[in-house]
C-alpha cells in the first residue's frame, strides 16, 4: 500500500513537471512529442524501480535502479523548485497581460507570447540547474563516508567504573540494490577504527532477503567490540517475508538480536542493563514492541539503555524509567525540506534530547532509502561516551 501511494504521488508530481518543463516551454510538434516521451519513460522507470525489485529480485534490478532512484531525487527537486518559482512566474505573466496591445496587432501580441515563453523557459532552466546541483551534491554526500560523531552522555546511577564506556551507534544501513558489501565494509572499518566497547545497530539494516543480501551483510562478523554487537529490528526488517531468518543470520555473524529482551553489561562488580524492543512495524507480524517483556528482570538500581528503532517510542520508555534510548529511523530528514515533515511525526529529528528523565539520542543513519541523495543530513556513525553524573 505504501508503494502504491508513493507511486501515485510521484506520478502527480511528474505530471506537474511535464507541464512546466515541456508543455509550457514548447509549441505543438516534434520537440514536444520527444520531450513528452522522455518524461513518460522516466516516470515508468521510476515506477519499475519501486515495484520490480520485489518481483524479479534485487540484483537483477540493479542496472535500472540507479537511474530510477536518481530520477526520483531529481523529480522531487524539480517539483519543489518549480513550485517555489510559481509566484514569480505568475507575477511576471500578470505584468505581461497588463501591457497595452500594439495598435498594429489588436487581437494578439506575438511579443507578449514570446515573453511568456521566455519566462517559462527561464524558470525551467533555473529549476533544472538547481535540481541537478542539489542531486549531485546530495549523491556525493550519501555515497561518501559517514561522519564519525563523538557525543558525551551523562547517566544518573551510572557506576564510575563505566566512566568513558563507548557505544558505537549505527542505524539505517539499508543494504539493497544500491548499497552492498563495500558499503558494509566501510561502516565496519569506521566503527572498528573508533575502538568502541559496544556496538548498537538500531534497525533498518536490510531491504531484501538473506539469500539476496547475506553476502553484503557478511562483513558485520568483523565488528570488534569487547562487549559485543547488538541489533534491534527496524520497520524495513518487516518488509521481508521471513524476518526470523535475518535474526538467525545476524547471530551467525556474531551480532546479537535483542527482541523484546535485555542483557546485563558488566564491568567488575558494576553493570547496566541493555534493553532492546522490536519495531512498531512488528505489530503486523504479531511481533510488536513489548516493554513488559523487554524490561523483565532489570535492576532498578542501575541504568537502563534502550535500543529502539523509532524515536516515537521514547514516550513509553520515559514512562518506564529508561535512562537512555538510542534510535534511528529519521535519516535526519535525508533530503531537505523533508526534515520538517519528519519533525511532525517524530519527537526528535537528530541528536540528543530529553523527555522527562529519559535521554534520547537519534542518529541520522549510515545509509539511505530510495534516492542515493542526502541534502542537509549527512550520514553518520555516533560514538557515545558514557559519564557518571546527573
């Protein structure tokens, strides 16, 4: 249903782009027909990119997924740029209409018509240049190395023995037709170079089956952290038919899933509880987040750190007295101005915030979904350094 709705929205956007880039800038004839055919082909390519990988498989789709998703990003920015130019275009057209007609041509003014065409073509060129520039910059950002962020976090009840304890937080890796084994290898190398004590992968690792993406995920076995690597599901883990097969595969790779459960992390006689809950999307598989089960047996005298893919779960975490929640899901907005939309449905877009006595940290994620484009939201891996205090 999501893909159907998204395809319908993108189709309407492409119709608007066609009107402004083709119909308004050309007269009837061969040029208009050719440009219309090109835009129709790009629109069909975009729909195929969204739908066909689920039918014919990921790797068979790679050859058209790249141009399809790049057009996805370009069409979005063409639509937004043309929309932003609309008031200017309408104001200039109104000014042209107010000009008195030439006495020699009382019924029509070809000069006015040429001026309207000039305005339409100028706005099309401006929108095209802006879109190409934004998509080019965004692609270089999305496909480049993730930022490595260092963030100190103070936790009440944290034993001083854990002072300086480092947790590498990574989310939204999104292995798929555009991001494969090399993407995972670079993420693993970045994490290992930071020398964390523990690795937390907070969901949306994959966009395909184990058979398709198992080799791409294999470098996760090389994660090096004394206290281990842990994983919780994101919504995309429930887009595949057999979520359990991925949990088994991750166990085989040495990454421990926390499915509504907890484990104690110990240092000498001190400890804190690491808790994981399933993503909200698990409800459709009768596998929802279950805080009662996840928090069963935790010690109220020591800190609790929760791994939960979606930041919106922080309200429940705060009600349960969780000290720190680690999340992803937002991509930091991924493509400006969608930052503002994400802020409407999630309590935090990115970074460290607080809900009652619960701190929430949201990473922008190390990958991308859909267009390989990030504008105003570079990918990141975060190393949280725990400190005792209030």
